[in-house]
C-alpha cells in the first residue's frame, strides 16, 4: 500500500514470518520524497532479507535509505537495524527519543527482556522447534541487537523531510515511545501506541505495555491531530472514524 503526494510517498510494508508456530506480521513504514527516504522501525532480528525484498516489491531499496527512526526499544522494532546499517550503500542517520536511546544502543538492558521473561520464553517454545532455532532465539533474547543512535528527536519537533513529519511523544508502551504524524498524507504512524484487531482500532497490548494509564493519556493527546488514517505496527492500516475511536479509547 502506498499513498502518493507531491510532498512525499508513504508505504506501509508487510513483513510476515512464521514465529513460534504462528504467522506474525509487522508493518514498518517508508516515507520518501525523492531526496530523503525514511524507514520507521525495522522488523524482528533476522528479518533483513524479508525487509529488503519487501522494499524491492515497492520499487524501493535499502541503498536509498537516508534515515531510520526507531520508535522504541522492543526487539521487533530494533531488530534488523544493525543489518541495514551493515548493508546500506550510504550513511544512514538513526533517530530515536532520548529515553529510548540507551536501550537501542545496548547501554541498558531492554526493560521487557528480564531474566524472568527469558525463562518464560524458553518454557513457551513448542517442543517441535528445532534445537538450532531454539538456541538462536534464546541467544537473541540474551544478546539483543544494538546500534548507535545519531540524532535525538523530541516531542513536538517537525522533521523537515518528506513534507513534514511531526514527532509525538506517546509514552506508556515503553517510557520513551514515540509516534509520528505525516502532514501531507494526514497519516499517524502509531507504532505500538495503538493496534488494529479484527479491523478495529485498539490501544496497545496490555500484556506488553509498561504503564497502561500513561498509554491511555498518550492516546488522548492524539485527537489534537487531523488524522485521516492510522498505521499500527501490529494490525496495519485503519481508515475508520479515527477521532471518534481515539476518544473512546482514551
């Protein structure tokens, strides 16, 4: 899916893989204006080939990337960033919020990957999972991907690329979670502040959200934006009555 405007073209990517016995799809977003190409979030660790091929299917390339924004520290968002930086043909500027930076850089342990969480994940692995995959999965939890962050972006800042992209602080799912608003297409890239379930817009997954009351406050402030559609990392695109739904959720 792409939405074309003179001030930028926006693409929602579908990155799908079978994980722990079930099909899992995430939705990174690319916005390009001919001079800059921005990728928002990068999929799970090990999904670089899928990401590269999905970009190709839209006529895009890793080699034209100029910026990557990581909305927050979770594994499925940082995931393929190190591989992107390794393979890109040019320098790529990595951006995040101040609060998430030390986690993305590996200076602090990811807050949801506690020793207890790793033990629970090990116990949840289906018995038919091959030993090689099991060991790789556990190794990823114990040694998450990390990458330097070049630029801190701030609540309320408008990035002067692709027609204007507003940074919105949406803490709750993680302490420094951000969402992004693309002015030309009136699209909210919600990351994990919202999700689409069975075609309906919902708040973040409570089981994966650090502070649910704060997450609801974050949803309330989104109603200030003139949003035509929402892209959620989990669930994809929502084109229903956005403002009405945001009010209900908050």
